[in-house]
C-alpha cells in the first residue's frame, strides 16, 4: 500500500443491498491514487461475496473478514493498518460524488495545517432519492469551537491525516458516537474544515445506525462527558466543565439551570486559552458567531435573573428601529 496516496476506510456489517453502489462510487473517483481497507464486522447477508468480487479484482486493497468488532474498534484498527497519511472514510450505504477525493486531496495539499476536512452532503432515502441537504460550517475557528458542543461533520464524508488521529488517541470503541468523541479530542491537534461542496450522498433509512436519530443532544452530552477533563483548557474539574457546557450549549437558549456571573468570564477564558493552545490569536474563537451568541444569551439570562427583563425588551425594541 505504500505506493498509494490515500486509503479508504470502509467498515461494514450487512451492507446489502447498498454496498455495490458504494464500491462503484469509489471506483468512479476522478482521483485514482488510492487503496481500500474494507473491514467486515460479521456480515451474513451476502456482503462478503460482494466484497470479494470488488476488493482485489476491481479495487486495490485488503479485506479483513476474521476480526469482527464494533464500529469504533474497527475504525481504530483500520487507522493503524493504513500506510498512507491521508485516509478517507466511507460507509457501506453512502455514495461518493466522483470528484470527492480529488477535491479533498487538493484541499489537504494546499492547507498543511488542516488535519480533517469534510464536505456538505445530500440526504438520500432507501431508493436513492434526495430528500434534503445538510449544510455545515466551513471555517476552522467556527468548527473547532462548535465541536466542543456539537458534531459538525458527516462522518462518512471526512478525510483526515492519520498521524493526527493517532496523536489524539484514535477512535474508541466504548463511545456511543465514535466520531463525536474523536473530533473533540482531535480539535486540539490542528485545523478542522468542511468544503462548501456537496460531495456525498448520505443515506438515512429506518434500518441504518443513525437513521432514526432526531435528537443528537444525548450523544453530544456523552461525548463531552467522556472528554470533560480536557474540554476547556481553563477548567480541570469535570463537573464545572460540564456545568459550563450545559449552560452555553448552542441549542439550549432557554436552559433552566441557575445562571452565575462566573459563566461569562469562564467561557471567555476558555476561548482565549483554547486559542493559545491551538497557536492562534486570542480573538480567534471570540470572533465566532457561536461564541458571540453564547455570550449574548448568558447576558440575557443574567438580566432576567436580576429582574431587568423590561430593559431587555426595550433594547430589542430599539434595535429593530421601531423605537426611532
């Protein structure tokens, strides 16, 4: 595999009937300097027969069939097995756009500080029909700050640098959502980006692992809890870290927990120290829209606690221009 530039990482368990379309989308890539590691995790639906038809005869690579594991463990094993610095993830029911690998390799080549790059995605159903599209933030500051609270990458769309994944501790098998857990740790090691192009058709079905999930909050919370000791550089106490996480979550504008004056300063120091840890200017995360929204809602809730809601309504009224 040493002669290849990219390794596809393909974990699969019972990938039929979609697996042949996934493999064909790998074969159709305009960028062809790749190999494939396919890791079967105990399929019994014809997946193995299809993999044997493709891996080797049609696609360069290796097929692991004798070590069934969970998704996190199989991903970690493939990262260790890969012999290329660049690795691209794909799941067995999704479909790559032909230019995906080309665009991601070009981005990683042009941005040596980037260690992870995902893409925008189209959502498709069982029949392959497009049902919606998901749009993710693209710049590093916004993504790295948001990653502490929410996953803003579609896992099977990402390409990453193998050395950074290993430095961050690799995938872990006991994480309910293995990518959310990893991205929090990975954010300490380099820049995270998404391309502003839809380069993956991401299939959501009633039988897929995440197809029925509509509320990601429990998974995001668990990922934060598992990394609480290192979540904020200025907070070593895990409970304090999770209190701040809950209070400032971008989706919890009306969280009923009691507000404290310290939350605003703790959040500011977290943003500044995280920027320094990342080798960025102090204002790097302070200037993100996420951070500004978090501070706004902290101030709003503090004023409500102090009985200043009428003043808030007046300020909002004047801000709309109707008070002129």
